[in-house]
C-alpha cells in the first residue's frame, strides 16, 4: 500500500510540474567539436527546450549546431522519449547514458542523426541543466560531441496595454490617455494618435 501511495505521489508531482511548465527553456554556454581530435568551438549561449512526456520520458530540443572549423551546421532537432529518473526528495532528475536515432528533413532530403551517447542532469536547487551528447549526422565521417551547461529561462509575460496602433491612409484612430478608443474627439482634448500624444 505504501509503495502504491509513493508511486501515486511521484506521478502527481510530475504531472503537476508538466501542467505548470509545459515546455521549459534552458540557456547557457556550450561547447561543440570533435573530442577525438581535441578540436572544440565554444558558444557564448545556446538554448535547449525540455518537454516532459510522462513521469519517466521527455523530449529535448537542441539548437542548430554550427561547427565553423568543418563549415557544417546540424539543424535544430528534437530527441524524443529520452528516459530519466526523478528523485522525489531532491526534485533532481538524471538521464542515464542512452542512445537515440532521429530523422530530420533538410531541403527535400532526409538525414539521420544517430546519438551514440546522451547523458544529462537537472539540479532543482539552482535550476541548472547539464547535457552531453555524442552524435553523427548524415554521412559525416566523425562523431561530434555537444555539451551545454544551462539554467532555466523564465518566459516574460506578454505586456498589456497599447503597444502600437494600426492606421490606414483614411482617418486616424484616436485614443484617450487611458487607452480607450474615442469615436468623436473634441477640440482642445489630448489624444493618442499613431502612438503619439497630440492635442486636437
């Protein structure tokens, strides 16, 4: 009975987190290159997207990976159904080493991305996400490694109020100083017209 209750509690906590966050973004410095040749490129910041599918699986979308030395770019892609373990006490998650295979379309050509290793750690205390993956792309002759040390990016809420006023060549649209549309502006009144305060 206690085991069932614990599993239910974990399921509830994870489903609540999914409902609250949906897709979560993490951003931070990354490194991309060929480990076997010790040839690396540092990127100031990249953004990854984390999306929970269930209490044990998630999708992670990586950004486009450009390696200047090889004049090559791997387009942004999603790694589906990655397995993770969730610690109910610390709220941390760890992705044990696993492989993956994804297909993306570039132009009209399908290209395969084969991940020979993927590991990740999420730390709930500092909201950080560390990922390391080794992969090959299409007919690329070498395996490349991508690592990122990212932190959670809180999405900015959409601003309310008047941001811009659409106008046409016919009649200007008048708003009072509270942002309400005015059908018949009166002489001597101050109005907002095309985003500027003017006196009629």
